C-alpha cells in the first residue's frame, strides 16, 4: 500500500510539474499580434513626461495673451508672419487625449496638431523632419513643450506621420505658412467665421451674439462644444465667402475684440 501511495504521489507531482512548465512556457511567449492602441499607450506613457510641469489648459479665447507656467511668463508673438525655426520636436499622447487644449478644442491624439510656446494659437505651420525629409501641415492649438531645448510638441498622429514616434524626439524645421496649404493667397472658398468669444454661460454668449448682430454681422452663430465634460458656447461672426475677406474683416474686429481669430465651417 505504501508503495502504491508513493507511486501515486509521484505521478501527481509529475503531472503538476508538467502543467506548471506548460503554463510558464505559454506565459513566456509574445503574442503574435499586439493591438496598435496598446503599443501607442506604452509609448505614450514613456513620452508624456516631455510636457512635465504643464497644467491642463482651460478653454480660452486668448491666442496671444501672456501666460505663466512653472513661474515663467511667456509672451506669445503678435504675428506668425515670417516665422521659421529649427530645433527638437517631442510628442504627447494618451495622458492628454480628450482634454482641453489652450484654445478650447479637445485634444485628439489621432489627429495632426501641435503645441508651441510662442506662436499665436490657430497658426498654420509646416513641420519638416530634418532627419528623414518628411513634412506635415498642421495647426497650433495648444501651449508647450515646457522642456528646455524643445521647440514644438506634436500630437501622436503628427509624430507618426513624421516618423518620430519610436525615437521620441526629432530635429525639425517649423515654418509659418500663414494659412491652409495651397491657399496662402486667401482665395480658399468659404464659408469662414471669426470667433470672438467662448463662454460656459449661454446668456453671456447670447449677449455677445446680439452685439455682433447689431454691428452688422447678420450671420453670427453660436457653436456648442463639449470640452472635457463641460459645455462651451462659441460666438462666431460671419459669414465670409473666402479666406481673404475673413482676414480683412478680422483686422477690423480685433480693434474691439483683440483675441478674435478666423475659423472654417
């Protein structure tokens, strides 16, 4: 009986050890397919530190107003005309996805955009990766990066198109193009509007809309936007049939609303 018990125990131990070895072997194998989003999340965690010290921006209509981060005050350029600079570009992703950017939009890591410390919000730029020659056009809609030596913070998608995701940073050239590619002469057909304010209180938005209507902007509209769980009402005067007309009218409107900017429908 004792011999039988020992044999039975040995058989059980062999079975358990074999099962354990099988589980260990399976656990050690890499999956054949890894979700793209999982890979993005891993890289984003590693790269999100490039925006250290930056607090989440509240929606604001300011595009050139001075602002302070980590005790340092930045004074954005009044115009982007003629701007060109070379330096390091980093990127940011999931930690900021769906949160408000400096101009009140929701950051979408899967769309090309960028953050810049000094360019006016809404500036259209061409970014060229000097390491591989790839270029992309995008709009500045946020502030950053607040890390010494870096001149622009790209969205995940922008970095993906420029081929700088895996490396994390790349030497780039940033050039203001003054508008949408192929339409810098202002002939791009509309309609266009001029955003003059953005409010969380509908009453305030209605008042400004009435002011713009009384000033002759008969097609002024309210655009409702959900930003980081809050509802914002954007007052947009218009409409204008081409970009050149909108820019001309912007010069007049900024005499009373200094932080207004042109938007496309």
